[in-house]
C-alpha cells in the first residue's frame, strides 16, 4: 500500500511537471499546434482549457471497449498498429500528452499556407465536429490533412507532398532506369527465359522510368 501511494505520488508529480513545461497562456482557441517527432511532425488544434484535438492512429479501439484504457495517452505500439491497419481517432488530449515531451510550435503553417486562417472559434468548431473514429491514410488523410482543413478549409499535407516528391526523384531517375534494365537482363539470363516477351517487358519498364525521370 505504501509503495502504491509512493508510485502514485511520483506519477502525479511527474504529470504536473510535464504540464508545467507548456505555458497555456500562449495558446488561443483555434491555434494550430505542431510538435516535431523523429520521422514526422504531429499536428493538433487547441480547443482551450488545456485541450488539444488531434488525429492519431490507434489500434486499441478495435480490440477493446474499455473507455478508460482508450482515453489514456496513445503509446507508440498503439500508434504503429493503427498506421498499419489504417485505424485512427480524432480525439482530445491535454497539451502535455499531445506534445509527448517535444517543444510546441504555434501557427507555424500560417507562414507556409497561401490561404488565410479562419476565425479561431470556427477552427475549433470544425475540429470538435470531426471528433471520433476515422479511416487513416498515411498519404491521403493524416493529422496534417485534418488540421489544415480545420484552420484553412483545405485538407492538404505538405509532409505527404514532400514525401511523394522524394520518392518520385528516387524511383523515376536515370539510375533507376539503368538498374531496372540491368536487373531485368540479369534475371532473364539467370533463369534462362530470354524470350521476346520478357525482353520487350524489361525494355518497356526501363523506358517508362527513363521518360518519367
């Protein structure tokens, strides 16, 4: 019992310390908040009173109806399984849980987006209206699409655009065309299936990549 109380004390103290890292007076209702993660940036909309609405992949609601467990901060395992299974929720968390230990940028997308932001209350109302389960797509509907729709009225993702541009540069490059032709020729020789069909197919694929580069 003593150990339980001691652990509870440290947990509460740690939680208060996490909350104190963020000055809530800096945030206004309808602000777009973003936090850098290892491989991506996570986005949310500030609703006021230490509440952030954000879209986050989460597999737990699929296998459990325990509302208290689902309401807890989404762990990396829950998030990863949600990405794979394309299951997500638009939910409300505290600023500390949303930030997950990272620094928060406020309305940074205003400098990037050509569309002026909507009124703060309208942004928050849009964010609240969409709360609940959604189908997740890394490229077509992620946390950035959600906040961009809420604040600017258009569901776009600059991260997705940059990712697709990078992939295009890698896949549709002259080097990729050379390697495709080389691998195709090597495979045909190794398997002993040098026929007009396989030769034409290899050349066609390589030529298509070359023209797209």
